[in-house]
C-alpha cells in the first residue's frame, strides 16, 4: 500500500473519530450522574421539603399545599422532575411555569435565599464534591427571577 493511501486512511480514520466525538445527542455535562442520579435527587427533595415544612417563615408559603397529602406528593414529584431536568437527567418537568406558580405567593428574596441555604446543606449531606453542589445550586438560582416577587 502506498504512503499516499496510508495517509488518506489515517486522515479519514481521524476525521471519523472526530465526528463521532462531536455527537450532539449526548448531554454536555454529567451533573445528573455526579449528583447521584434519581435516587439521590429524591432523597434531597424529601429532605428539602421537610426543611421547608419545619421553617416557620417558609412554611407560610406552603400552608395549603402541606395540609393536603396528595398536593404535597404532587409538589414533591414536580420538584424531583425539575431537579432531574435541571441537572441534565432524563426527566421532563411537566408542572406549571415558575412565574405562574410563584407570582401569587410574593416570595421575598431573603426567603428564596433561605431555601437555597437549606438545599445546599442537604446537598452537602449526600454529595461530597463541592463543585457538583455549586453547579447544581447555580442552576437552581437561575430560577430566582421567576420565583421571587417584585
């Protein structure tokens, strides 16, 4: 085989490898896996809901919700789906928009910050990599404009 043909084969093989590594169907990050997948997100969600229930300032926003076990379960399942989706997992959030859900509540910025504080502490319980925790927190904080009232 001539050197020219060998060079063409090497070039073509390298090109195929490059193209296959640029597959756009793969997620750009693996935060969902880094968080521990759905099992961990469910544990985090349950613990976070417990912290919201037990905080006198925050529980006011959820009074009607937490008095109805079916509504609480639906809320929990929407949160799991949202956390999964935000982290690049396979779930699809099918709940109402953040604006629609939160606007009537007039959530204050300091209360939103408190929920983030609880969430971060809970994440640190289950996840040892601080960069993973921070990456997820940043994604949750990106929702603040849709959650905090004017």
